[in-house]
């Protein structure tokens, strides 16, 4: 008699809902536990059938099985007799033990264990997995080193310490796959753009045959409790053929994507941002000037506690604090109605929300003698443990800030592609002496542009106007995207935006003649990638 898989799936859904309800989101976030929606799981498995036409029997592996969403989909898509064996790992007994009990007589062996510690058995020809989305800072240093070493041994991937746990899962699963086996990974799409993803991309191009990457529209969040933009990566464990092409799909559905394009693997090997495909065609390096030719770009100040370090004029007066210990700082972009900030005779922005940043180089003993009210405020911060926060702890004076002078132009760091203005990022002309927090990118003219502005101060306005002519598509193409359609630009990404019109504002003998190296990008910009 045929096993009633639909009944088991209903039981699984009720089990998943009950277990999730009794566990806090913070607990699930720590282990990267974001269950795959059943319809999505079934679509992924159905698509896998395209790669299994010559397979006699399926040997299935899910390294992060949860309650068995993918196995349930496998059984709904393929006849039971076609599935020779199925194995799943689940590190959390809270989910693993009930899942093992649910599937014990239905063909799925659930091992309640850490997949990364298991001894590989290379016999599986179908791996489908939604690996745990655990960011690198949740991994202990000793554990991170173990994962890096083991991943390199099993797959050749030299994973950065900034990589999430899902990258290690992809690498370690290689040792479990038979030659010619197929893998489908539901993962965050950020690996396609960031520096830590280079090792993963190199593995996909050199060690296996990358078949297809389907990227979900970031406005269609697959996991309501995880703000990530997702992709499905398909590959076969076999050397890539010559002149190989990879299919990139975007939006719509897995079976009927909104956009699709075949991209040569040779092109992908030199393209740092794979999310450009399929919307954009291939591109080559040219002599076109980029923003790095004209600006040094730095992230705004990370204060270590905005609520404490950034105060309004009224708060400063009410506490009797000395204004000389503060400097103006622009408010969050949502409080700037216009894209130009004017200033009074003291350089203070003429805006409704006038804010100031606590930033003094005076030692505490001198502050105690000269400014008792400020000393009391600093002691209050210490009582709250602010001086022990990571950023504050690594300063010579915990209450002093990074050196971030006022920048004549600043760009918003985060944005959405569906804004009313149609512009996800704003370039703001800053005529004040206000610095910025890390919700902005500060843009400082290079020596070439600075000399031209010194000769003609009106030039900075024309530069700002040219920046606002950069198309949203160009900016979005250099940045990265998260679930819900949130886009982000790091300093290096903004610096890489082509701006041929800016060169036209300079004398011919001062125009850039070749694409500059991305010099002057601050260290936090590099580390954040």
C-alpha cells in the first residue's frame, strides 16, 4: 500500500509551527534556523528533476534537514521506489528528535548531530539544502579555524573568516557527493558580490560545473524572519566543460523567471559582482573614469552609541554641557527634506533637527577640572558600561571619535529601489561643517578635484549635479541587496561607479587617462566586505 506522504506532510507542518512557536526568534537566529516554505521546497525539488534524467536511483542528502521539508517534497515529487536512501543532519535536538520520530518509518534517517563533524560517505547523488544562515561573528574563533581548515581539506575552498556558516556547508558537502552528483543550495545571494564569496565562486567555476543560479526578487522575501535576499545555486560534481555557460535567472518563479541570461564562465571569472546578471550584459574594463578618480570615500563615524554621543542643542543646554566639546553632525537622511544642506555663519546646518556629536580629546582629569557637568556626563556613560563596548574600548579616549572631517558631498549608505523619487541613494551637498554618522558615505575630493575646486569654488555644485545624474541602475549594479529590497553601498562599491561626465568638468591636462586603482578607501570599508 502506498505511504500517505500527504498526511506526513500535514503532520510535519503542524510540528514545525508548534516548535517554532515555542522557540524565540533570537534562539533561532543564533543557529540560523529559517524553515523552507513547503511550496518553495517542492518547486526546488521539481526543478532538480531536470538534472536527474539519467539517474537510476536517488541517494539524497540534506545537511541541515530541520523537520524534513526537502525530503517531504522529494517524496511528493518522486515515487518512493525511486529514492534508494535519504539522510539528514540536524544539529538541534529540539527539531531533530521530533523529525527523526516523524520520518523513522518513511525512508528518511535523521541524525541529530553537527554535519560539520560527521565523517563523509561520498555516495550521495542529490544534495538539496537550506544551510544555517549563521553570520561569522556568531562563530567562536576556535570553531571558525576548524571550519576553515576542514572546508579547505574537503573542497579546496580557502574561506575567509568573514564568511557565514553556509559557505562551509557547501564546501564540506563536496566530500559526501558522488562524481556526477547534483547539488541545489538555497543560500543568501550576498556571496555573489562580497569579498568573502570569492572562494565560493572560484569553487563553483573551477571544481564543479555550475549549472544555474536563480535569484529571487529581493522584494519577495522568502523568509519573513531573515532579512536576506536568496538564491538557488545548482551545480554538478564534475569538471566544467570548455566554453561552459551558466544560466542566470531572476524574479518571477523558478520555472518562469522574469529575466534569464546565459553567461560564459570565462566572463564570470573576471566579474566581481555576479548579481549584475541577468539584468546586465557583460562588461569589460575600460578607461572610463570612476568615482575613485575624484573622491576618497569613507564610511561615516560609528560612535558606539548614538543615543549617548549625539545630542540636540536643547539636551546640551539642559545638561549644562560645554558646546566646545561637541561638533555638528547631520541627522539621519529621513530628517533631511532637501538634498542640499545650508549653514549659518558658524557652519551649523540650517535644519530643524540640529544635532551635535560629543567629541573631545581632553583627558578625564582635565575635563573634571574645567567642565564638571561634562565630567559627570562621562561618568554616567561609564556607569552604563558604554566604555566597555567594542568601539569605545579600542579608542585611546573611549569618548573621543574617529577623525571624520566635514565632507562637501555625502551619499546615503542604505536605500530602496522602489522609492517615490526612483532614486535609491541620495547625494547631498553639504555646505556646513557637520560630520556624518555611518548611515552616510563621506566623499572627499582627491587632489586633482580639490585643486580645481580651489580655483573655482562653484565647481563643487556642478560635480554634485553630475552625481545626481548617475542612473539608479548604475548605482544598484555596484551595490548589494538584502531581503525586502534594501540596497547597500560600501565605500569601495561607490568608488567603482563610472562617471565619465566628471572628467569633462576638469581641464584636459588634468583629466584621468585610465581607470584608477581604488585608492584611499578606508579600512572599515574593506573589512565590511
